[in-house]
């Protein structure tokens, strides 16, 4: 097994082209439940959240669950001594449960770092597609709390519960990532038929008793999460191929490979979950309709303002899950991503993958600290704002709005340490401007206004004493 661990490494490069097209939906449907609408509005103003992909796959530094998926795709590549024998490989993969022992697990440390970064909500992986449960489910022994797992004797072995509690204490909105497909479950990948794809290994219409058993399993696990784990704000459902065929968008390539009806009865699930958690947001990713309360483009940012709730989920490194020596994005890059997203009316959910020992890479902590330093000065241009639908991106400047205030966010290049001497902006409201100020500076800012165009002059004193890096915010106030 040591040899397997040493050679079982897949970089994200082979996966980079596979975002599963989590960028499109046929049409957004606004919730009718007033409690859901209220929760959605609360979520929209948070703007910045943390996502964590974590499971036994972190032992191998691979692309989450995908190496056990028998599809001929780069992101499903198997490596190691068992790579040429699928069934031996599955045994080795599932045997990782007996080795998973994250003794450095300290969710309070994560919550403190995320809070300092300016994050306001968290989504944690309770179960990925491989079916390994990071919570103490009663419906499977493939879980971190099972005696086969050495971490099961740890007082914090119910990992999801500990994570939710730690972040809730910091007043975060709390979300549970949950995979609708479960490749470990015999009622999804029925052992009678070997799996040939991410889909069930049988036709659910031909074997309805198997599919009904799986539907009940999903229902039961979601009820556990909804009833036994404290207040949950978001149920973030992944595995968009598990859906009614009537919702398949044939314009999206990956959806063309859904051969069977995979309806798990979302109305029944949602009704139950919201009885336990009134107003809970459902994020049934890529399945358009009333259970996709916000849209989730993956590893990408829409190129324009979107008038409905949406969230870009993106990685801080290159990979969703832990990869040794991953290449982390610079602070400058993350701030540019965040301001792009918010200016187009979205939220950013930034992913960090914990290591098999249960901590983050030191670089991740450093990045979050630096992002937090920027947010301490400029957060009023992020929180409680809406995106700009009319002014548009102008060179290095993007815009957010809050009431009568417009925030012009000038984003410097990696080595750009000063604002330009003057900044010209067009297409602003034509009303007379009351004041322009530079967040974090007491220097007086001068400007000339010509209808909807303004020319802003940055004094040398302001540039000599800049209190933030990477991006600077000009607050434009109207009476």
C-alpha cells in the first residue's frame, strides 16, 4: 500500500478542462417561499465564502473521487500498481478508510482564518461521489466514524459536525455539500453489473426496486444532515447527472451522456429538509428549476452582469482536493477574481483542500491573511453591494453599488504598487457628485465632472501612504 500512496498522484492539469459545464441553466426560477427568499437575500450580501473538498482521496493527492469512475477521460485516470486492474484498484481505494487519520484536524483554526479573510459562509463536503461519509451517518459503514477508520476514536471524529459547529460560532452561514450519486452504494453501482460510467450500473426503470431503495437512502441521509447537525443554511447538491431526463439540456455536452432517468424526487426531499430547516437554500447544481436557488459556474466567471443569484466556485490552488505542492493563486489574482465576481452581481466560493493530516498548506493561510488585510480596508465595496449592470468594466476598473454610493475598484497588476495620477471614468450617473474618497486614505481627492464622465486626480500624498495593495477603491457619493 505504501507504494500505491507514493505513485498514486494525479495533477489538476488533466482535470482543468473538465468543469462539467457547471455554468449554464435553462432559466432561473425565483423561489416562492418567503423564508427561502429571505435566506437568499441574506446569502447574496455575504459575497465571500469558503468551500472545502476533503475525504480519503486526500491521502493520494488526486482529483477527488474521479479515479474510480470507469470513464475514458483524463480526469478519471488511474495510477499506481493497481491501475490496470479496475477491481483491485477499487479495493485499494476503499481501503484508504483504514488509513485516514487526520490528527491535526482543528476546525476552529480554519474558522478563525476564514473569518480573518473576510469570508462569511462555508460549504463543507459531507460526502463526495465516492460515497465516503465525513459525518456519522446511520445508513453506511463507509464513514469516518466507523471503527475501521483510525480517526473514529478521536473525540472530533464526526468531522462535518465539528466543522459546522466551529464556523457557526463565528456567525457564518453554514452549508453542506452532498453528492447525489453514491458510487459505493450497492443501489447505485449495483455489484451485479459492473459500472461503465458515472451513472447507475443498471437501468432504474427496469429495476425500480433498486432505484427506490437508492432514493430512500438519499432521503435518509439528507434528513440526517437536516435534523442532527444544527442550523443549516445551504444544501449544496453536486452530481448534476442525477436528475429527471426532462431537465437534461442537450446543448451541454456532458449532459448528453445521461442514459437513464435518475429522478430522486427533489420535491419530497426539499419538503422534508425545510421542515427541519425553514428557509434552507437548495443548490441542485445545473438542474434548472425551483431547487437551484442560485447558479454555480465552476472555475469560471460570467463575462457580464447576471440579474439572478449566482456564485463562482473556484479553487485557491489548482485542485479541488489536496495535492502536495499545489500551485496557489496569488493574493492579487484572488482579489481580482473576487472583485470581478462581485461587480457582476455574484458571490465567490473559494475552495481550500485540507491535507490527509487535517490542516491546510501554510501558503493557504498566508493567502487568506493577505486577502483579509485588503478586506479590512475595502470591504464596504464588497459586502451589501450589488453588481453594476450599466457602467461596465473600464480598463482595470470594475464597479459595485450600494444605495447612492458607487465603488470604483481599480485593480493593479502584480507589480503595480501605486494608483495612476489620474483615472477617467465614463457612463456614471449624471447627477452632481457629492464627494469622492479613497478608502483607507484621508487625502482629499479632486475630480472634474462632465455629465456622466469624470476625471479623478490622485494626489501624491495618497499614493505615498496607500494602506492596501493589489486593488484600491474610490468611493463616489451622490447626494
